């Protein structure tokens, strides 16, 4: 489909070209601030939890597929389906989706690919329901006593639920092949975190008035440390407002220097609400399909997506240092976008 015909160009005449949208007042890729040390924030726990709930522990191949998005190419779709449906991939349990797929033959495992679980401080099973959810029963099916590790049958299991990552309600249940958590349906929840995690989980389901809840937006992880097993030794913060946020923009919080392996985490507040960083380089800990993820001790960069709803709102970027032997790194925050947020027009010349 063609636009306007401009034959005047063939007669060496100039033709003005206009583009839609508002011109950028500043470069879309620029440094926003060098972050300054601040006292440990009162909401350090909520900020930490925001980032680890936003992240996942899936295999790198699954993260790559998520970044690539959908496809209309039949051959590409067939190749993806072939990879995801192969028996060995399913048996290794590398995908949190297996907890919510309604298939008791699939499970979310702790990977033993390289003889270690990769769990930080013994890990914590976390469940993000994606939105405020009313339910009266949460059911976790692990299938066998072995899968209950590190718990034993008839042993107490401790977990907490929250709507906002700030206020948490404690629950205690008995370890069993099928664990049932009774909840108050008038008090919606979104986040669930356990003190520890089962080795294998077949299904996680929620019920309200005996009816199963839809779970397509549910996510989970199990390798990140419980907050109770870390100490925040130092914090840095930078605050600003953005009067323009180009399409595809995100914050890049770069930690320049040595901070230790999993020794620092970044998150933001938007008008006081904690918002996590769903991606990082190098990547978050994951359950490997083939190679493991490098345990780099320096130069993490956390990525926080931006959207137009954040324009002219107070944004506080916070970095938490939790390795007391590596606190001399320099956090800096940048804004950038991918792809470049430019508008293009095509000129076709015919003879």
C-alpha cells in the first residue's frame, strides 16, 4: 500500500517531510544519575521482594523464547514446539509453567544438572499470582515424600502471603504430599513465599467456593534467598521524574565494580510503590538445560521497564548491598530504549 505520490522530487524540487509524534527533548539513551549512599530504607524488604518476584529461575532457553515473542512463521513455531515438547526437556522440570499447566505428569524441579541446586541460602518457593486474587484454599501437590525435601511428613511448613509486598501474613501447615493452605477469601493476596522449597512440585492450584481459579498469569521461582537470611549493609538511591518516556524505554541500573556473587539487588519505587527488575545481565540464577549461568561477582546491570503511566511520577531507584566484603562499587542509572524509538518513512523511486 503506497502513500502520497511526490513527482516533484524527480524535478529536483524539495519536498517537506513531517513525522507524527512529539520530538524528544533529550536523548533517549543517556545517564540519569550517579547514585548516592543513603541510610538503609525502611522498605528494603519490599524492594528486594519486588525484584525477586519479578524475576524467574527458568532455563535460559525459555527466557530467550519469552524475549523473542510470538511467531507467525510455521517453521519457527514447529521448531519451538519440538524443543519444548521433547521428553527430556519436560523430565528435567526447568519451567515454572509446569506448576500451573493442569498436567500431573509434569513438574517444576530443582535442577541437579551440575550436582548442585543453585539455591541461594537454601532458596525460597515464591508464587506470584499476577494480580490481587481472592481464594479460600491454596493447594500445593508435590506427589511424593522425597519431593518434600528439605521437609519431612508431619513437619511444620511456614509460608507467608501478601497483597503489596509490604504487609505479610504468616501461615503454618503440615508437610504432606498434598499441602492445603486455608485462606480468608475477603482478604485478597497476590504473593506467596515459603521458608524453603520442595524439591519438586507437580501442581499449584487455587480455589474459591470449591471452584478452581484460572492460573495463566501465575508465575513461580525457588532459587532466590529468603529475605530473612540476608542482611542489607548499605544502600544507594537516586530520585527523579521523567517528562518523556519514549516507546520501549527502560532503566538500566549499572553496578560498576565488585559487589560479590548475588551481592547486590536493584529495584525502584514509583510514587512509593515497589517495582522490581524482571531482567538482569548477567542473567538471574536459573535451572540449566545445558550450561550453567556464570556466577559473576561484578558489574551487574538491572533492567526496569518504563511505560507512559510513569511520566511525571516520582521514581526512586534503590540499590541494596548485601555482601559486606564488597561494598565499594558505584551504582549509576541510565535510561535507554530498544528498539530505538524513532519513526520512519519510506521513499520509493520509480522510473
